[in-house]
């Protein structure tokens, strides 16, 4: 039995994690649950799974939850509440599925408390991969991947050393605009961008999948998770989303992890690692899949990949700037203040005027994040 703290229990990854826990009641106990604003779903989850503690962002909603639950669970609120959950003494692993930067400090707190962490929030390793992995080594805890792509690489590597790897290949569906001509990108609507061909996800990551920023962020994540240089991380477009990623070894062998797309599989593997536990949720029928195809991404249509590579090469605070500017740009696009094709250009302009700080600390990362958001917001006003 593993005691799991789930930060982000009401989002798409969070609700899939709850399904996994329900599949494996003798293996997984949901010790703590945290949500952003969806107090109704958090209440239902709490009544059903009886965690020891929960957290929600709003103090007013926390008060309502305390009244509804009585003494059956401790209720925390705000960013401090996330840290309280992440450091619960009984916790074995903390799964962080919070969109944005809010998961960074709870992740570091969990590591400092000796907890393994499972990472579904890209921002944690994009912004602070160097610090997170250094702290994980210091406290001798594991950082496990929940993204299907990084889980696939983790499963293929099986603790093989970084110098045995020639290249890590992250696969991308290509999003809804893989075959859309670049000259039509300026007219893409929010509704069109939210129709992903393979996955049902939250709004932010769905837009990132349409621009391929998600894959750029994953490149930076992979660089830190698997201790390889960014020059050894590549992207292939694979529309069927069956091969979740691949590892090419120095002898030329390539191992791939494959399955019908279902986020419950990588979530379950992270929570039950190093064991593989039986599940009937994922079944893959190759005869019904037909052909599996691969192609290089179009870097002119999807400049996010080169922006991410440049940020990773520069290091320091530039990845945090890339991430923050993209969050602002996505929000502006969803608010119909900028065009779809302006998301990447706004991020590029923010990166261009940033003076990278190589002396990486948590404070410098958070300062760069704030600077990038302010700068990107000003740019939105000029281009919108």
C-alpha cells in the first residue's frame, strides 16, 4: 500500500489518478487531495476516498469544506496548504498535477521531507530542473515521470546510464494543425485549437499541444529527468499516438514503449513503481491500429521547438522565461486578445529582451518568472 498525496485532484490528470486509485484499492491510498477552485468535486472525492487532509486555494471555500466535512479530514488553504499536504509524514509519494508554477514550491518541500515525487506539471522541471534534480539526489528520493512521453523513456531506459544513450525521441501527435498551411495560422480560432486529435486534456495543455509548446517543454524536462544534453533530445511527429516515445542507444538499437493512448497507464506505473500491477484498463490491438507513421516536425510552422531548444542551451533563468511568457500568451489567445500565430512570436520577443541569470536559485527563478509575465503582458497590449 502506498500513501499518495495528489495535488491537483480535480483536473484531467488528477481525475485519472483517482480512477487508478479506485482500480487498485489494495495498492493505493489517497492520503491527501488538493484542488484549485472546484470545491464541489473535491468534496465528492473526499467523501468517497476519506483522505486524512485536503487543501483548496480559497480560504472561504476551505471554510465551507470544513463545515461540510466536520472532523473527517483536515482542511488547508492557499499555497501553504499545498506545502502542508506535500509534507504529510505518512506520505510515500506526492503526485503534482497542478498547472503552472504553483507546484514548484510544494515539489521542493516534498523532496526536502524525503518524499518521492511524481511530476505531471511540466513547469517544475522546465523552470527548476537543475535545482529539483540536485535536491532529489541530496535527499535520495526519486523523481518519477507521469507524462506519457517521459514515462515511456523511463520504461525503456530501465536504469541504463546516460552515456549509453545516443538520442531520446519524444513523439508528438502533431496536434490539430499538423496539416494546416502556415498562412492560415492567423485565422485559427480558440475553438479549433481546443480540439485535440488524440487526447482529452485541460485548456492550457491543449493549446500547448496545438502550438507544440508542450513538446518543447517536454524536451527540457527530458534533459533533466534523464541527465542528457538537450542536443540528444529530439522530436518526431507520430499522429497515431501509439508509440509514446523511444530511446536510441549508442549501438543503434531503439526501444519504444507502445500502447493505446490512456493516461491511466503512466500514472499507474509511477505510483506502483518498481512493480507492474495488473490492470484491464488499457488493451492494445495492433491489427486494428493499421499503419504507424512518423515525420519530422515543421519547425517553421511550429517555432516553439526551436525556442525551447534555445532556452535549454542557454540555461539559467531563460527556461523559466520561456514557460512564463507562454502561459501569458496562451491566456491572451484564449481571451481573444492575440492571434494563434502570435503566441510563439510573443514568447520569442520576451526571451529576446531577457538578460539571463546563470546563478540559479529558487529566488532568481521566481524573479525571472515574474519579470517574464510582466513583460509578456505589456507585449500583449502592443500586439493585440
